[in-house]
C-alpha cells in the first residue's frame, strides 16, 4: 500500500515536476522496504503483545498441557495461547504496506500463511472447547493440510502457465542437475495426462505438510520454535533476495526469478514478527503461539521455499525442525514395530529434558544448531 502510494503514484507520477519529492524514490528500493517491513513487524508485535495477552486471559484462552509430558510443564497450564494470531497479523500488515501487491508471489505466500493458520486456529479452538490437549484428529489435520497444499500447487501451475514459475528445483552442490517436478507423460494419450502432475503435487504437499507439522512438533519449549524461525526466516530472506537479483542469481548460477524479489518483504516481515513474539515467548513464556502460529509459520516458510526453488535447502535451513519431526516418526515407528522406544520421550527436546537438561540450555543449544545449519545452507549457494 505504501509502496503503491508513495512510489508508484506519488514519485513516478509527480517527481519530475517537483524536486522535493525525489526522496520518495527510496520506496522503490527492495532493500529499503526489507528493513522497514521487518521493523514494522517487530514493533507491531511488541506493541500489540500486551493487549493480546490481556484479551486472551479475559477470554480464558489458556494452554492445556499434555498429561504424558514432563511434569515441570504442568506449571505452564493456563498460559495464554493462540498467540499465532498476533504473529500472522504482524506479518500480513507490513507485507501489505511495503510489498508490491501486483506481484502474485506475495499473495500466494500470504495465502499459505493464512490458510495453515486457519487450520491451526480450528485445532486450538477445538482444544479449548474440549478443555483438553486434544484438538483435531491427526487424519483431519493432515487431510486439511494436504487439501490446502493442492490449492497452492494449482496456483503454482497457474504461474507456470504464464511463464512466471519454473517447476525445476535447484539441487545443492550441483549446477547442471535441475530435475523438473512436472513429469511429462511417456505416452501421448489423454488418460495419461494426469500422471504428469502426480509428482509435482506430491512434492508440494510433502513440503508444505512436512514443514508445518515439523514446526508444530518443535513448539514444546518456551521460545524454541520461534527462535529457530527467526534464523530460518532470516536465511530465507537472503535466498529470496539473491533469487530475485539478476547479478547475484547469475553469479551463483541459480534460477533467476524476477518476482521473488518482493518475497523478501514477506520473509523480512516473518523475521521481524518472530523477533517481536520472542519478546513475550522467551522463557518463562507469557504467551504461546499455539497451532495457529506454528502451522502458519511452517506453511508460510515452505511456500516461499517452493516459490524460489530452494526446497532442498529448506531441509538444512529448518534442520532442527526436521530432526524434531524425525524423532517423533522414529519413536512411533519403533514402538509400533518393536514395542520399544528409541528416546525417553519425543519430540527430541523432551528427551533431553528427561536426561536432566535445563529448559534454557536445551533452547539455547538448539538455537545454535539451527544457526549452524542455516549458515551451511547459505554456503552451498557458492559451493557447487
């Protein structure tokens, strides 16, 4: 909105006749808008935080703690939850203010954020209504997530048909190897055409559902998931910027996506909002993000990675999220197949709690691991 008003309308239309309007030229620079989008999201989240916490307490929207979890967590029962509404608001408003809203990439990213946030909101609301730590069933949640991923996939194919999206993906360490997800049918018969899209939709669904649930599973300690999101969203901002910059994309030999430049505004807003939310979510937490926050952030991050063709790097950028999700999969699989557990408790952060690690130490060390993995992911852009 501000980009359109102060740059598109005011500067480009009237600057030639009025020299004093020349400073508004900075609103056309992506770097300027990245900085202000992140700052707007940060201060918006910090300013609205106390009001949100007070309202959640008034409506008695508190967290219900799982009975089989660590006993030390029982003292957190009743802490205001569904703070993800604050995060989503703090991401959307700066994006609408500072991004070029004519860019379809921005709208698809916001759609993913809000869509997965609505699924999380439904899940949180169900938990509060039942007054238990049980919301939607696993099948219901996965079904809704897959359905939303398919809608995102259709939007991507619409961009592909317009020549604004490439279905091939970048592979770390390899310059020439870029497999195309849109597999062409081997036999040119009408009934084989749907086969061309199976691989593409399956991959998109895997990325979005996997990322949103991975962040959700990691959200078990004060500030853990949101702190890792600051790192992941910051790294994704860099990836989006170089993907949309002609010179950097050519130098790094990655796919040049002109529309990706505006995604940096969205990613910067995610980073700023995450920092602002950590202000209140740091140990001991005054508010929890709930599923509305974890699912929306994971889904939004995955949508951006798919748009900028860095899906594989997301595995490294969100490495701690991936490890947390794998720990749950291995724990459940081992118990069902062998009747034995691999970890004392899953997700992995609860395992370390059971070993006697203090919550603050686990959070800090996981943050360090997340930072190392994100830096490694960024180095792969050149090491190819």
